[in-house]
C-alpha cells in the first residue's frame, strides 16, 4: 500500500492506451491496468499489453474475458466483415467505420467502474481521442462526460457521498503526432505496442488498415521511425 | 421479421425481471431476452430464465458469460462474504447491503446497449425497483436517467441522429406487492422464477435472505401462496 492515488487504466496494448498509461504514471498514480479479451481478431495486442504492464511497473494487470462476439456487428469481432484497407483520411472521417464495435467503450468503462469501486479508486484513464479518429461515437467528449455523470450515480461511493469519480482522457484533444511526441518524451517504448486491426499470425502490422495508417502518419509527422515490424 | 418494435429485456429469472418481461410482451414488443452468467452463487436462476424465455415466446434468449468474480466485492460473487439472513425491512433499508455487486447494472445495461445497437432496437427493459429495495445505487431513477442519456451519446445510431433509445423501467415505482399483482394479471407463472440469493443445490429458496423476505412479503400482501419451494 502506498499513499499515492489509485487509477484504473484501460490498456489495449495499442499506441494510444500505452501513452495514456505513461501519462497516468507520470502524474503519480498507482496504476491498475485493465485489458479485455473480447473476441477481437487482433488478440496479439493482449500479449503486448501484458509486456507493457510488466515493464512499466503497474501495481496489477488484469485481462478480463468478455464476449462481444456474442453480438457481432463489427469487423473487429465478426468474421463476416472485412477490415477496410488503404483508405484516405477523408474516407475515414466520412462515416463511422465498420471496425466500430457496438458499445465497446461503454462496456469497457463499465468494467473499469466495477474494478474502481472494489479498489476504492476514483480515477479511470481511457486513451480516447476525438481529433484524429472522430468516427467512433464513444470516443467523443460528450460521451465521456455523460459516462462520468452516470458513473457518479451508479456506485455505493456515489450514494454515500464519497469522492467524485473522474474519467481522465489526456489524449482527447491531441493529434496522433502529439500523442507520439508525448509518449516519446515520457520514455514510452513503442516497439511494445500493437495498433493494427488485422496483424499477421507472427504479429506484424498490416500497414494498410485505418489504425496502421494513422499510426504511421503520427510517427512520420515526428520525423521518427515507427519501431514495430510491418508487413508492407 | 415482424413489424412490431423490438426490445432487449434483461432477464435474471427472478420475480422482478420476469414480470418486466411480461409487461414488455403485453406492450407489443418483440422481445430479445438477455441473461448473464456472472459468477453469481445463485446460478440456479439461469435455468429458470431459460425456461421462462422458452415458455413466453421471446424471439431470442442469450446468456452471456461475464466475469464479475474477477473483481469480487459482493456476497453474490465472492465467497469471502456471507449472504445476510433474517434481516428486518428497516435493516435492509439502513445501508447498501453486502449483496450489492459493484457496477452490476451498469455492466448489464452496457451489454444490453451493445445488443440493442446490433439489432437496431431502441428499447431496453430492466426490472429495477426503487421502492422496496432502495439500497442499491444502480436501481435509482436518477441512475437510469443518466444511463439513458449516456447511451444516447454512445452509439452509431445516436451520432447518426436516428431514433432515441429508451430505458424502460415499468417496476420502478411499484411495491413488491404491486409487482406480484401486475404479474398475476398478466398470467406470469411465478413457479418458474427464482429470487433467492442463496438457494440449495436442488433449487429450493432459503427463505431468509433479503430477496426471499421481500418476495414473501409481496405474495403475502396479495393473500397469495408463493408457488416456489422454500427450505424454511
């Protein structure tokens, strides 16, 4: 036990959540990292999440099994859909992509809330980003605010008038380039992160899904080499 | 496919959710019933939920595995706690009971939201009740309202300006006696329902946990015999 405040940090093993974790640590939180095995086709990211958690000194890392494949409806959880490739930024911003997983962030944040309540923790970090990937409804500031409001009515602590719970979204208004720059300044080892929606069996990124394209753009704008292996 | 509106109904197999299901059917909804295997010690209720779903003509019944035992913190999901017995109604109302499961309704409603989104469904029914069991924070009207508000910012339909999603809580302001009376008027077969937090292996209700005591009171106030078997 330390005197430091606790935070539950949602950690997918991707670039954004890993940067978000580094920010939480740099702000002096004792971090409880939470990942999900939710039927994603890019389960490789969970191996990376475990390594990141181990190397950054979080207090505890849990991977919870949840079954979003039960409902389908997304290219990430339903093999009936294909992951789109080689789209322009304009195409990405044009509509909500098929990689959107129905209510995913709502479900993830609900689990984070459950763990936070058991831990007597009043901070949850999530690496959502409204700028470079505005297509996902559950990455928008108004959604986060509404979730925080709901969370403060949902728990025992809320009813008993204890401290208010905050959802921290340090990346919300950053570009991908700013996220990379912030992470590098905090010493994030991006070689451990996995961003691709459709990696190869041996863990190489496809290089052409929306997530790869945005990530590469972020490194390019920092004149940096992305340290992970790509298929193309 | 029918022209009837769709509803996702949270169905635990208990008295409240089964009555709630009957109300949704009576209002003309095509019902998609959703149950959870969440590590509850009273898993017997899931067998009952499956029978209820089969006999009432829901379109589909899904039981989703979720792991709330990963976090513990409740007598229903953590064997370190005991289920309280033989408490008075005053004692029940005095504080949030140890049977409260952290963020359970938030997690359940999040899954309901995910399924509703995939189904293009804009109604979710949950049998929460703020009168006879005011101890649970996530059964209060202000929580439900905040969840509904959040849900309407969380989904693709919300962003694309489609219909508003409603969380229906027909039991919210009913006493347990009124719930039983409503269910009986709709032909609910309460012999199929399971309410007890701590049933015997062969499915008999303990008769003395808070849930049993409230249920029995509801039947007694209707001058009705509760059709389920009790241990005592």
